[in-house]
């Protein structure tokens, strides 16, 4: 069966407490099989992923208390397919996190969302910044969208896009 690379029509809506089970499943989909490689069974893996998810949420709330957490919704089926976390400050537009369900990756949605954030940065006359784990395909996507590598710190690539003068 051939699959289309055409991006589905999406909309963003604020996340609510009712989205927590979806957001945890989404988070788990980004972890791959790394825990199974260490010999974890499915129950232990689910427990550890749940702990990691809660730790990530806590870290985001502490570091970016005013960040906007939105759910990416596929319009046609009215179902959540991802999340976008963005923090707006006087100094920058910070892409904190973007995640999509595996079947929606590689269809141009991430590129479209990055371009949308660049539009916000242009309008606000602010840089758009993101930090990506080294080796993550998102680093290449950001660079294809004109983000420039500013530095690495051993674990992360810190990228920035500047609005034109």
C-alpha cells in the first residue's frame, strides 16, 4: 500500500487536562525502543515512560511557566496527532517542543509549523530559537528552514533563526 506524503489539514488548540493520556502516549511514541534495549519488560517500560513524561512536563513548567501548550489536531478526523510547546518572551520565540505521532512525521507538518513560528518571529521582530538533541532529524529540518547552528553543548544543538531586517 502506498502512502501519501501530503500533509493533512491541521489546527492548533490549547491543551487541557483531558489531553494528558494522549500527550503521554505521544511522548511514549518519541522514545522508540530504547528501554527495551536495556531489558525492560512492557510494564516497567510503561512505568518509566510515565515517570519521564511527568518529569519533562514539570521541567517545561518550571523553565517556561508562560509557555503555550497546544495540541495539533487533524481536522478531517478531529483527532489529536501532536503537540507544540512555544514560549514567547521579550527576547525570543522559543520552540520548546514539537512532537507528532509516527504516522504523521515526514509529511511536511513540522516544516509548516516551523514556518508559522518564523512568521510570528518576523511579526514580533524576534529570533526564533530551538535546542535539538544532537543527531535528531529535527536538526536537519530546522537547518533546511534557515535556522543557523549557534553552538553545541555535547548533547544539544542550539539553533536560531533571525528575522530579516
